[in-house]
């Protein structure tokens, strides 16, 4: 049996121990010929090189998405199947990836291991810290192609583009009014008129009452898209189960680095 003399982890194959030791030594012998990145494993280098070639050989059979690595496709498929194999031993929460479980458990322990070296804020995940630091340096990598606005996060740009396109993807189930953001729709759904109409529809004797649309009487809630209503204000409010802004950016970083999601912890 091959055992690490630092952390005492055991391996059945000596080669696996050799690769493991690079975690402790920081050795990265596999270097990219196109950029200055280096990796501890050759497989990570191969995955990284696909960023330069644009190759995404692992495709989803259910949608049009493709991925750099098979492991990323495996995790993605759980969106379609609903599989959540990683369960919290403190509560009944189940998630799709081991990374999500690690992050979730920090809600129980209150651990925030990633601290900003400019201010006193700390975060559950490295990605939250990365986003937060853009506030200090003023970096806004996501630009609108129609106007001159730029944003710190992809999610902000997505919301902003709806101003130009007029897209309102969120609809009231009662009156079919549409909204640019979920927050606008939730505000509308909490109005007294809406709740009253909802209750009357539930109690109606006529079968047609449940299928016809009624006017909630409030009009569209006058809430403009606020670019600051994103991770800049409270990165910890992200639901890691949802296809949220954090997941979008995390996926971008994973693909940029050519590594597995667990390495982002």
C-alpha cells in the first residue's frame, strides 16, 4: 500500500500517490504551449487546451449544450434527470454535486473561508470573493453591444439586455401580466388584489374559473431593473440549486480553467 507521509492518504497504485504528492509540493510539470498556465496532471492540461481549440467533445443528448470534460457533462445531465446524489447529514437537503454539498454545509458551520484583503468581508465560496473583488478594482468585463453600459457580472448584463429587447419572461398565472425579473413578479403576486383574486379562483364553483385569466387590477409593478440587484450586494443570497448567476459564472470559470467543479471550492 502506498501512503502519503504528509496526510496519510492511501493509494493502491504508486502513480496515484505521485500525482497526489503534487498537491502538497505545488509541482505543476505540465505546461500549456499557448499560454503560461501549468497543471499538476496531464489530463487537466488536455482539458485546458480545448479552451484554445474551442473543442467541446462531450455533448448532452437532451439539449444543445457541450462541455470540455466528461465530468461536466455528467453533472449537467442531473439537471435533466433530477438526480441529487449528495445528501446533507445535518438536514434533508440534497444537491447535484459534491461541491454544492461542501458549500451547503458551510451554512451549518457558518464557515466563510474566503476573505477579502481589501475590506473585512468574507465569503462561502471562492467565486463569491472573485466577484466581490471586482467592486474594488472597478472591473466590468460584461459589456452591452447596444449601448455603452458595462457590468461586473454576466447576470447583470442579461437583465440589462431585457431593456433593449423588451423581453418579459416571467408571467402571472392569473392575469398573464409579464415581468422582466422574478422580483417584479413576486412583488406583483404579493399584492392584496392578486391574493384576493387567487383565493376567489380557488373557491370558485365553476370549472372554467380555474382556467380563465382574471385581471389582478394592479397593472405591472413599476420596478425598474436594478443593476445592483445581483451578487455585488449579497453574494451569499444565491440558491446553489438554481440555474443562477453564480452557476453561470462558475461554469465560465470552470471552462476557462479546464478543471472540475470540486477544484473551485
